[in-house]
């Protein structure tokens, strides 16, 4: 009996994952023709709770794209790649405590926040630099409107809540 329940549970999990994959794709399939703009794939993947680096995203795109790049990703190419990503739980976001520790390393003065100028410098000059658009989007969510800087414990908490949805 337990084996039958386990099989049913696995089938239910797979059906749930398939639905999430399809629903996320369909939101960006503006013409309802089972294709999305290649530039939307990163947003779709992140909406599924995955946080790949730009390099990892590029690798995923190369798996999804047709041999002749068209600028669009077809659902039939997207679905198996994303099913594998979600089934294997790849690209999971960092836990909140790890994010806070990372911010604490950047906060050399131990003041509990980073200024907009510090964040801008870090995000545009270190690691994989943010584009201006990405930077503005991140700062709009990260900067505390009353204090005018990034209270990183609050921001880390907000980031991990968003990833769980």
C-alpha cells in the first residue's frame, strides 16, 4: 500500500511542477502561440523560484534555443529543461542567514546598512555587474524609503520571502 501512495505522491508532485512550468510560460506567451521572447526566459525561470547566475542562465538558454536562433523560445524546448531544473531543485536561492552574512561582510563598518552609493558601486563593479535597469529595479526594492539606505537584514528577509512564493 505504501508503494502505491508513494507513486501517487510522485505523480502529484510531477503534475504540480508541470502546471507551474506551463503557467509561468503562458504568462509571457503574449500571442498564445507557445513561444516567448528569449529575453523573458530569465524572468520566467526566476518566477519559478530558481536563482541561476547569468552564466547558468546562458547555459539553460543554449539548451532551449533552436539551432538557428530566432529570438524566441518554444514551449516544447523550454518544458523538459525546466522540468529537470525543478525536479533536481537546481538554482535554489540562498537561505536568509547566508544572505545576511554576505551583507555583513560588505558592511565593513558594521553599521547594519549599506548606502545607496555603496550598493551601486558593489553591484556595478564587482562580480557579474548589474545593468543600469537591474540596478534601479534592485534599489527600488532594497532601499528603505524612510532611512534612504539598504537595511540588509530587512532586505534579505524580503528576498527570501519572495523566493518562497
